[in-house]
C-alpha cells in the first residue's frame, strides 16, 4: 500500500482529470464537476445535484488542499462551479435539481485567438494533448481544433455562443 501526502493526492486527482499540475485548484474544480457529471450521467442522461456534490466532494477536498474546511463550504463552491458552467454553456440544469452535460462544440474566437471548447465533455476523454488545452476559469482554450475532432464536433461563432 502506498500513502500520499495531501499534495501528492491533489496532484494524483489532477492527473486523473488530465489537467496540468500547475492548473489552479479553482480552475481544476470546473473540470472535476464536468467529469463527475459525465461519469454519473453520460449523455443523454441527467444526475441529481445531491449525487454530483457527494461524488465530487472528496476529490474537491483533495484538489483544494483544504482538508479542515467544512463540507458545507466545499459544497457551496461546487454549486457555484455548477452555475458557472451552466452560464458558460457546459452544463444544463433540469427540473427537480437534475444536471446534464451540454453538447460539445468549439467556439471560434476573433482573429487568430483560437477556440473555446464548450460542453460537458471532460477533457480526459478527448484526444487532446496535455499542452494543447489551457484553462481560464471555467473556459477551456485551444489554439486550433484538433484534426481528430474537426469533423465530429461542430464549430459555433462567438456571437451565437455569447447570446
């Protein structure tokens, strides 16, 4: 049996999520929520918020490295991440406290600024290289659309996505 320090445990969770170890805990939290919903309710299914929070809480506690923080505080942060991801178009809130992943798509940014990857698909299940994806809060940014995804994931313009 191998024992991890708190920092090693946080790094292990980030590796499993395929986010860079240098990625801040606040940014990794969004990927954790995406991955949790996807694992509990892959499209076209939905999952209740209670299950999402219960499943994500231990990993969020490790990533945030705040083991003495109250579970109510950590749950509130995960709820905030759900709302933020809903605003970004990654998740959909349904009636009765259920959540689902939104359809994956790329959003073309203006003049050589690259693309956003929007939708509830966790980065770990996509054929992306570790360094091709940058995290900016809830947003995932790519310089270009990977060839493997260009024909299967639609591209939306910025104005359409922002509405």
